[in-house]
């Protein structure tokens, strides 16, 4: 991985502990621009913590994260979009209002709200996007009136409103039905092909991780002290390129799942496709 | 079928809801009837007609001394005090509640103080208010504010803290400033809960209003009740109590209606009370 000129994000000697209990330790990573990194691991292994640090929602205890060669800001900024499993969209705004919110923030620093002509204009600008995510008919509905899949489509579209160079997804499809998940995969891959952002996605579905990613990161503990199970944190134990057809996959989803003690079965059939970043 | 699974029809529900009210009125009428059989001049349980007459006298016949329609003057003055006090409390709850809930440094500075302040029994402050502000309107309004604002501020701050962290982070990634997050995210999310806090605050507010009016006032619903108490005028007191209850009930319903109309999104997921 190193040696490439187009490194988007580097992680150096990253450590995170809560009250002296290490969660993550010695995490080293270089990610090329336009990668789709899927992150798996047993629950409690710190994969969501890692994502929150990429978002600057939490700060590393030690080590650093470099974005385009510069240290990450200490708080969330528009260069990194985020989709959470829930509460990602604003419950008090309709679908259309959720989508124009970012441009309202940009164009109306004081009121945070557009009126009249400007508002209509902002509303027209999102027509195509609404069509794209299949929410044209639901534009004036509140999130609580949408299905889980519709809410997450809205969340993804909203997260991309500021054209972030990095998109972070924290188990975004975890609460969705398998059939709807496949639709969501297509939408996400389509947007990724089109916009070319770097994606980090945490998932507990190993097949989803293999299907979507160009690179699979597995978080697990490598050091174990039987007397003190909390003594060591997790780190990246597998770092598999998934995209290039030349790479022979030594490990399939089942092997990875077994290695880290995850259930290998999935509701979705395995489809390892070749992808173009 | 088990009783927990049997649901009343709309009509049955209405009838069941009215039953305790009717039972109270009938029970009262019977008790009053028998007392007046013993002593026709009984003042404790006046007949429904005499209460109706007294209420009519208060509402429609100008007072001999002042020429006012006492019920309406009392109602207007009391509602004005209550409304002003609650408006101030609501404004305080909105500004301080959001500052405390949203900004950790303000929270550290004010939350412990507020928690302590809200434990002072407000009535014990009343003498201090009368001494400092005199016996005018200000002292009564101040009592309502002091009695309701701390709790309302605390519940508003809690409502801000209850906004899912995910939403605030999402707003940050959409490029919002703190001010923009306040006006577009925090205030809209908190307003329906502020209305609930206002409805809850009205309960003690009425107590403080009536107490303050009873102690030092020349008008108001509380003043009137405590004034006519000297003549054992139950025929005025009881209708006034019913009237106050009705006003409180209507205020509460109006606020609920406003909340449902203005914050439809908040009431989508089923509603309580």
C-alpha cells in the first residue's frame, strides 16, 4: 500500500483507551483515494470507535490520523460525511427540508434558513437527487413516516450534500431487511462510482463487507492475557485487498468469520464482484 | 375475554368518562339537600341554584361599590399575572435551557446552581418579594417566575441533552455553525418539549398565583376566594374553584392543540396524555 502517491488517509500508531482500558492499539493504515474500505470485527472490538475517530467525534489517546497529509481537525467538519444506523436525519424536517439544509447553512449564515425565491431555487436543485434516491413522492413527508430503507437513502443523500471526500458509514444497513439491503448496496456503489469519494463502512455482515469493499479491514485482538482479558486492545488483524482480480483471495468470508468468531451465515447470497473505483 | 383486552366503544368511553363527574354533582346535590333540610340557612353546602345565582351575580351584575363585573375583572387580572409570569419563565427556559444543555462550559457553570436554586420552596421567598418589590403586580409575577422557571429550565436543558448526538454531529458535518445548529436543530427539537414543560409548569403556577393573590392583592380569583371566605360564602367559592379549574383545563388543552398543530412531526409516533 505504501509508496502510492495518492494516499487519502494515514493512521499512525493509533491508540484509544477508555479509563486506561485499551480499546484499540498500534493501528497503522494507509488508504488510497477512492478506496471502499469495509471494516468488520467482533462486537466490542473498537471498529465503531475507529470510525468515530475518523469523524473526530472522538479523539485518539495516542497516535495521529492524517487526512491528505494534514492532521484531522478536532471536531467533525464537512470534509467527512457520516451515515449512522439511526437518528441520521432530522426528525423535525421533511425529506426535502433535510436535503436543502446543507445549502441553507451555506447561504444563510445568520438565519440558517432560506426564504421565498432562494428557497424555491434550493428546492429545485434537489429534484434530481430526490428522483435518484426514489423519494420524489415522499418529499414532504417526515422521516417518521418513511420506511427504514427510505430513511437510510435519505441519510446517504444528505451526507453527500457537502461533497465530502470521505464518507463514513456506521452499520448503515444493520436494521434493514435483506432485500432492501441489496437495493441500498446498488445505490451506494452507484454513488461511489460517480463521485469517487473514499468510503469507510463498518458492518457486522461479513458478506456485505466482501461484496461492497475494495479493501477489507478486520479488527481483532491479537494479544490475549487470560488473567486480564481487558489488558490489550484490538488492532487491524487482516487487511485484504478485494478489488484487483489479480489478487487471489486466500481467505473467503467464512474463513474470516471463523477467525474472528463472527457468524459466517448471511441472509444475502455471496456476490463478489469486480469493482472499479 | 380478559378485562385487559376489552376496549370500550367511543360512546361507552364517553359515558364512562362523564360518570365520575355526574356522580360528584349528584352526590353533592344529595348531601346539600339533606343539610338544608336540617337548617335552611346552611352555608357549607349551598344548593346548586344558589351557587348558580351567586356566579351570575359575580359575572353579570356590576359590583355595588366599584361598578365592575367582578368575575371578569378577577379572571382578567389573574390570567394577566399568570400569562406574564409563564411567558417570562418560558423565555428563561428557552435561553438558559438551551445554553445549559448545548454548551458544556455553561452547563458546568450553571447546572449545580440551578439544581440548588430549584429546591428553594418558592413560597418562602414570597415575603422577600413583597419586601423588595412591594405589594404590586411585580411581586406576584416574580413568585410565579421563581416557582416555575428553574424546573422549566432544567427540563429544557434535559431536552437538549436528549437530542440524539448523531443529529448534532450530522449538522456539524453539514457545515452548521453553533448558532445555525441552535436555530435549525436545537430550538425546533426542543419546542414541543418546552410546551410540555409549560403545561407541567402551569400546575404550580396556579398555586403560586392564588397564594400571592390571597396574601396581598385587591383583585384576582385567589383574592376573591379568600375575601369571601370571611363570610363563609361557599356559594361564591365553589363556583370560583370550578371556574379556575375550567380555565386551567382549557389552557392545558389549548397548549396541547398548539403543539399538535405546530409540531406534527413530534406527535407522529403515538402520543401520551
